[in-house]
């Protein structure tokens, strides 16, 4: 066994790591429920459109490719697992190209760092806008290297394609435009703007985002307005929110990525002019990808808590640099010790979280499980549809399914499809576009979650009457994970 491991090449070891990691996620994917985002984007695939309220269309288009072949949890997670495997291979190549003269194992180290982050393991199992964005961002690094270091000007056209696809994946891909501008500045190649290639790239990317512009034009530019106000709902910047966001990143990315990544970043700021110009350019290419994302969401975290996956592109972009920094400082005892501690932390955290996703066993309070929002939605949707069918036998308007907000509606609508689900809150969202807002006199089954608290009635934006039909506790290992309540309601008032 040890002789086999000693004979492994860096590429072979990387392929083994990617394969083992993918098989582990496939096992978990087949046995755990869909998250709110996964169900929401699966609905994107069912309701194909030019774009959507809160995100560009690529995520829905990708899910639409899968749905003809299956709609199980595993089927919906197959494509993100393939995309993440491709991201890992591209990262291996990026590390080799950027740090050509470093140890041949640097690419493996970079991929191992990526897979050590719980957040990346989850992104690699779930179809989120960040899943294709990671791949596109790392491919952009390869193309920038060809343009700025190898002098292949025609690769600007590929750059335009990648920027267009990234914009179709997520609005924060605007940071990749800043990446290109930073790369131009740091490589002192502004003269390339005198040629036709960058402008052709701009035309290509502009044409590719036409679906977003077309959809928003016909929907009063709601996506852009939503994004402009998103993340700045609080009037003042507070250090406590910023620190909480950073703490969350340390937890889900692990010290191997977060701590050593920041050390590599700070050290890289002083690398320029060290004598190896090719290496300096490669270092700054990594920084050009990571810094715009970190600065954008670092600033935004002071106004609103930054979800950890929003900065995934930055940490992925820093992994080659982090691997290179670790290689340069491996002789230090505290670095070797820190890597061992980080590895133990990563393995333990991934094992605990994946085990809980498969079979919840942690001794937590009733209705207070860490992942309670992943359990029980298929059963709740089935019972809601049963009671709605019973209600439809009564005289009156056609009964529908209702929930309190879009996040509940995503799971209910997916598992109860094709029954329409309407949201009774005042916020305009994608469900208003798909199924409309509740009308005066509407009736149906209202799903209440996560606690069985009776809904308020009689006021504006409420039903006139609601009668309890069923309390549905979701139990595992002799304790309740979460509880759903189903009410028959009528007489909605706007």
C-alpha cells in the first residue's frame, strides 16, 4: 500500500482525491433533502425564462438540462458534482501554469486545500450560482495568463465568452471585470486596449447578457433594483456584523484556507519586485481574482451578514497562492503544525456535517436541529396537497397552497409540483411572477413552519378564518427535528 502511494504522480493523486470526494458527496446527495436554494433553482428549471427575479438565468438553464432525465435529489445534484470536479481539475492546471517552477505537488496541494473547505464540499454538491461561477472564474485566470504573459491576444475573445457566461451565472460576476482591469494595471499592459481584441471581447460579453436585459426590460428592471438594495438594508456600517461574517467564513472554510489564505494574501502584497517577474505576475493574477470579491463583501458585511458562499470565488482564487505560500514556509514548525490542525478540523467538520445530513443524531433540542429546514418537506407537501384536494370538493373558488415567504414556498412548490403555491407576505418575488399574489377571497391550505404557531387572521394580508387540519412532526431517533402545521383558510384580504 505504501509503495503504491509512493509511486503516485501528482496528477494521479489529484484524480484520486477528486474521485473519492465526488463519491462521498454523491452518497450524501442521494440521502439528504434539498435546501431552499436548491429547490428554488430546480423550479427555475421547470419554469424556463430569459432571466429571473433574484438571479440571472444560467442556473435555471443548467437545471433544465437535467430534469428530462430525472428529478430526484441525486439527479438534481449530479451536474454540480460534475462542475466541481471540473473546477478542481482546472484549479490543478491553474496552479501548475502560474507557478511553473515550484514543486510538482503544488497543484495537488491547491486542490486539497479547496476540498478541505466544508463550504466548497457543499457547493460541489448543490446547484448554486456559485457552482458554475467557480469554474468560470478559474478558467478566466488561465485565459488572462495566456493574454498577459504568453501574449496570445486572440484569447481576448475567450475572455469575452467567459465574462458573458459568468454574468449569466451571478450578478456579482461584475467583480471579474474588475479582475481584468486589475490584471491590465498590474501587468502594465494598458496598451492592449489600443487593439481590437478587448473591444471585441466586450461586444461578445454584451451580446451574451441580452437575455438578462430583455427580461428586466419587460419586468421594470426589478432584478437590478433588488440587487442594488440587497446587502445595504441597514443604514450604518457595524464592526460586529463584519466580524460575525468573518467568523462564519473561518468555520465553513476552515483555518487551512482562511488563516493561511490571508497570510498568503498579505505576504503577496510585498512580493512585487522581488526579482522573479513571471512569478510576480502570477501572484498578482491570483490577487486580481480574489481581492475584488473580498473587498466587496467585506465592505457589505458591515451592513448585512455576508453568507459564506458569496465569497467562495475569492477563496478558490487564493488557493494556488496559499499552496505556494505553504510550500515556501514548510520548514517552519508552526506552519506544519497549523496544517495538521487544519486537516484534522476539516476532516472532523465534514464528517460530522455529512453524517447529520444523512442521519440526524446530534442530541439537540426539540424543533431545533441544525439542518431542520432539510427534513420533512416531501411529507409536508404530500399532506398539504391531500388537504387541498379534500378542500376542492367544497363549493367555492379553487383552493391553492400558501406559505408565509418565498423560502418556504420553494420547497413546498417543488415537492407539490405542479400545484401553484402563493406567498402571503407583502414582498414581491419570483413566486408572484410564477403563480401570482393571493387575491381577495382566496382560499386553500396554509403551511406554517418551523413551529406549529396559529396564523394571525382578520387583518390586511391575512385570511379571514383558518382551521387547523393537521400537525405534522418530523421525527428521527426519538426526537422531533421540526414541526409543520397545515391550516384550511379562506377569505384572504389584501
